[in-house]
C-alpha cells in the first residue's frame, strides 16, 4: 500500500425528513444562495422543503444550472453571489448542480480569470465560500468529495478540478427526494457508481485488503440494486436508500486511498460527453468494457479476483473466467437498458478521431493506473467499442 493522507470533512445527514435539519446546520444570520437545475427541484417539492427549513434567513436563488454544468451559466451565479454578498452556498440537485456550486464557491473569491480554476485542476484555488448540498440524484458522489467537473460551451471543453476548499460542509441525503427521478437517471446513477468503484478497484493487486473488500461490498450491493431497481416501485424507500449510500461511498475517497487508480474510462468518457452530449454514465458503459478488453493482460489478476469474489466464478480456465467477467459487466449495463456500443449513438469509426484530438489537447496522453494508455491505446479502446 502506498502512503496516503485521507481527509473528508463532510457531515452526512441521511434519511427521510432530514432537509428540516438545515435549520440546525446553517447560521441564522447567513446570507445564502440556493443553486438548482431546471424544473425538477421545484416540481418535486424539494425546493419548497428547503425554503421552509431556512425559515426567516436571508436567501437568494439561482436556477437553470444545466446537466454538464456550463462555465458560462455558473459565472452568472458568481455575479449574483458577489452582488448579494452571500456567504453560504446551498446546492439542491444532482452532480451537475453540486459540481457547479463547488465551482461558484471557488470562483467568488478568485482573483483573475476563473477558468484557471479548471486549467490548473484546482491548484489555483486558495479559498472558497462554504457550501452544502441537498442531493436529489444519487450517482456522482459529489456530495462527499472535493471534485467538480465543468463544461465550457464556447470551447467544447469538459474539465475537472479538485480542491480541499470545496468539500461540502454537510450534505443532506433524503432518499425520498429521488422518487421523482426518471428511470433513465436512476440507472445512470447505478452505472456511474459501479464504474467509480471499478476505477479504484480494477487495476492490479496492490495488497490493499481493506480497499479491495470494501470495493467488493459496494460492487455486490450495486449488482443487487441494479437487478431490482428497474422493476421495483419508484417509492421503494430502502432500495433508494441503499443506492444513495452506495453512490456516496463509491467516490468519497476511502476506497481509492493508498492505491494506484485507473480513471481512464472517465477521462475518455468526459470527451465523449463534451463532443457528443451523451450522458456521463452512458459514456462509461461504452468505454469501460472496451477498456477491459484492451487492458486484459495488465488487469487479469484483478479481473479474476472480481470473477471469484464478486461473481462467485471458480470453474473454467483463467481465460474463460476473465471472458465471463467482462461479459457480465456488459450484460449488467444492458440489463439497465444502457447500451455498451458507440453505434447505439450513431458514432462510427470517423467519430473517434475528434475524441483523440480532444484527449491530446487536454494532456490525456498517458492515462490509466500504469500511465500506459497513450492516444493510440485510447483509439484502440474506442475502436473496440464501435
Ligand atoms: O435540471 P433538473 O430539472 O433538476 O433535472 C435533472 C437533470 O436533467 C434531473 N434530476 C435530478 N434530480 C432529479 C431530477 N429529475 C427528477 N427528480 C429528481 N429528484 O436529472 C438530470 C441529470 O442531472 P445531473 O445532475 O446532470 O446528473 P448526475 O448526478 O449524473 O451528474 C452528472 C454530472 O456530474 C459529473 C458529470 O461529468 C456530469 O457533469 N461528475 C461529477 C463527479 C464528481 N463531482 O465527483 C464524478 C463523476 O464521475 C462525474 O464526472
Ligand atoms: Zn462518473
């Protein structure tokens, strides 16, 4: 195991009715900006519950943060926050709203061009406004991490930053707030969380017993949730509660501590979203199985461990078990009605070159746990995904 520092200051308030706790968590004299997405938070009643919990406090609202939040939109929120002198940000939404709020938190006190927050991958961030979240879509883990992914419409970039200063102070996770989600977003959340665990886990043996077993527990939970979620009632509280908690833990830093991680699927996936507008989770379902086929030799020991400990596969040759593990991952996504081929999005061979150029432009020329996924290897992965 490698040396590591683990720091995660986010307080979690989990369960039915927990939005009311905002009243205990935020200072009476705070000047708050509530940030949200399109119409879902209003329609589902989540915003009304938030306003009620804030009571007499001074708050302002900024709506319209889109999926794959845009820098251009967020800079308008920065203007509002500066003009109204807000001192606390409250995100009400999914990953896009939470990530957007982290960017606004860092941008408000930022001197100079705020895009540098992204181009420096967060290194330029020296302070941020405090922020908290009310989660409506379990998927990204943004509610308990310091990562934010922001798109810029003008240039077609989709870049990530992270900074110790943008961990949410607290996050409210009320599973009933997910009941209004369209099934497409629910299954996206299952797939995204699954790949978050895999990015940390499915590398090579690193003698990290706790991280491995913890990851396998999360994967087993996600497989079970995935099997049940599309046919279960949309108001199955316990199932939604389990999805919410697993999604948070899939990317809160714990399973990735002390191990080399992959993240190439995400880096390639982000470029697919930037170029073709495919939902984040859906890009991962296309790239991840193809990446496993491409990196089969380097990942064979972990694929066999996954096959045995998570899928219970012990019979057959090593090659047969690895084949079965990769097939199982594809059918897991397909069972969620998420395609695993680029052709499902009408992307053919000529659609690959722009993705490779974008990876190059963003410096993604040696990615993966072995830093050996060069542009040629990324091209080959995408060809396998056609
Ligand atoms: O805009 P509204 O009307 O609110 O609708 C949203 C949006 O259209 C809807 N929605 C959210 N909660 C709902 C709801 N609809 C009904 N009922 C509810 N309770 O869902 C749609 C998608 O929302 P979005 O926030 O975009 O989805 P998600 O949570 O999957 O976030 C995706 C973004 O997170 C980034 C992605 O790149 C993408 O930009 N990621 C962030 C990460 C992080 N911070 O750690 C890691 C991830 O790997 C990922 O890259
Ligand atoms: Zn993701």
